[in-house]
C-alpha cells in the first residue's frame, strides 16, 4: 500500500509507515502506510470509528504509536519533539481557541507559544489571511461557526507549517462558510503545503485531494492518486465498508 | 531558557486574563471563604475555646479548600474547545506549561488569600498588624507548596470522571504536611512565640516546597502526554 518515498524523484514531505495504535482492547489503527510529497493533499474517507482521527493525532504527535513511525521531511518524529511540532498545523472540528479571548489575543497567545519573531505582526498577518481583521478585537465566543473555523485556520497556519492536518474541517459549516474554507484550502495546496484531510463525507474532501484513501476498521482499504469521479469513489467506499463491516 | 520563561509567562498571562474576564472561579472561592469564616464565627463558643487557639485551624481549613476550588479551574478551562491540544501541539515545553499554570494559580490563590485574611481578622478579632510579616511568609510558603502539588494533580484530575471531586481526593493527602506546618507556625505566631520555636516547621515547609517543585516539574510531562 505504501508509495515509496521519492518514487518520482521528489523527497517525501510526510512518510507514515506501519502506524498502529491500540486503546485498551480496541485496535484503532492496524498498520497504516503512506507517503506524500510537498503539495500533495490526501483525503482519508471512512465511517465513524475507522480510526481517522487517531491517525491524525498520531501524525500530529498528540498520541504515541504502539508501532510504526512518522517522518516529516525525513526526520522521525520523537516524543517531545518541538521541531516536529513547528512543522505541523492541525485544524480540527474543535477550534482549540479560547472563547473568552478576542481573535487577536488568541493568535497572539499562540504566536508567543511558537516563539515567533514578531508575535503581533504574525497575529495581524494571520488575521488578514482569513479576512477577520475587522473582528480582531471581538471575543471568539461571539463568532459564528464559520468565523471560528476561519480563525482556527489562522491559528493552525500562524507558524507557517509544512504539513497541515485537517480533521472534519467542514463539520457544522453552512454552504457559504464551506465554500470560503474550500477556497482557502485550495490556496494552501497551491502554496505546496502537504495536507491530510480526514472526513466521512466524500463530497467535501474529493475536490481538494491529489490522493485518496479509504480507511475502514483501522486500515487503509485503498490508497492511491486520485482518479475517477465521485460516483466511482462512492462505489469503492460502499464496497470497502460493506466488506469490513 | 528565555523561550521557556516567555512561554510560561504567556500561559500564565492568558489564564489570568481569562479569569479576570469571567471572575467565575475567583468569586466562587471568595464566597466559599466568606461562608466558611461566617459559619465558624457563629458556630464557635468563645467561652469554651479561646479564639486565638481556634483561629489558626480555621484559617488553614479555609485557605486549603478555597485553594482547591481555585485549582480546579487551572486545566478545566483548557477543556473548552480542546484548547489543551493547541497547547500540546505547540513547541512550548511541558515545563513551560507547568510553570505557567503554577504561576497563574499562585497569583489566583494569593488574591483569594489577600481578601480572605482581612475577613478572617474581622470575624475572629485577631490583631494582624504586629504579626503580618511572619504570617505572610508562612502563607506564601504554604501556598507555594500546595499550589505546586495541586497544579500537577489538577492536570491529572481534569480528564477523569467527577474531576473536581477527584482533585480533592488526589491533593488532600499531599496537603497534610504544608497545612499542618502552616497551622502550627500560625498558632505560634499568633501566640507571640519566638522565631526559634517555629523555625523547624519553616525549614520543613521550605524543604517540602523545593522537593515537590522539582518532582512535579519532572513528572508533569507524563501527566499531560498520552
């Protein structure tokens, strides 16, 4: 299932090999392998409980694998690895923001945690990047879901990560907010950031993807460069889930 | 080192700003303190036990439980929107996280104590002016001791069911030493006993603070990592 690193001459931006994770008796991940280059966007589809979020949390370094490894730009991710954490940004259906702080205060706080050279300028740039300058001084608790998600993206991109991990980023967004987010993610892919997006919704992930994986019961049932249309993937998804279900 | 201190400061400032805006935990701790002092004041029989004998115990019971109330908020505010993931994803070291949380808790508990102490003097008619300096020293050392341990326990309790109750269960055994030492020293200070009589307790409390600060700083990473 693994795509060899540098198979087409390009260096692997993100390499995942034999990744496995167990929670008590539950095997959440059973040996996942994939390799992505800069600018690749992998959409991982799977039903609830397939282990998609576990995969992202392992790549982000929020969980320790029972087996396997994650490499970013050739460097293996170790425990407490601050350099790794600087290379990764995570956008989740949780915003990771403080409702009691303003948009600017949230970003300034994270800019200081990342020890950025000019935290205020970085926060301003990040707010401008998601068109939220006008609401910079408003508490996040007063924002709509779409605005919170845009601010969460600004937070994830604040430190200019090479690898962006997205966990159900369209969850709870209305059509307009989802379109804005899609445009933003297209722009990020054009900037050659490597992205891994996990979702159980085929429609929302496929447009963005250069690679597609279908994950069922902790394994990739299929993985490869995107080919074919939505209908084809629907059929493959249905087949994979019925086989393992 | 500069990065570590800057990150710790950022975390402490953020916690204090959030608490300043909501004041929820601060007001809860203050109301609790006033209530406990009022109950003890009206429940005691001044002809049976002299106020000066009872006062140190009441002071430290009040401070301990108000402190635990305050410690509960340290990590519960990180549960909102899973902000703890944002902290753990950042390159900030876990030591900076612990130091930041501990510093914010110290300011927070210290502020509660600063208001509770005059209330205590008012309810129990204890003259503080002559003993303020040694009493503040004892309060500061005991507060450092239980906040140091309490911050660590708060990080462990937050992800358990009934976390607030669990924090009490986890932290109370560790409070025995600093609170006993502080209560004994306070009694001697209120009674006007010479420094030499309470110096051994002071040494014990200082040793406790240093020992647990080192231990808690070292083991904190294991409590927040998976």
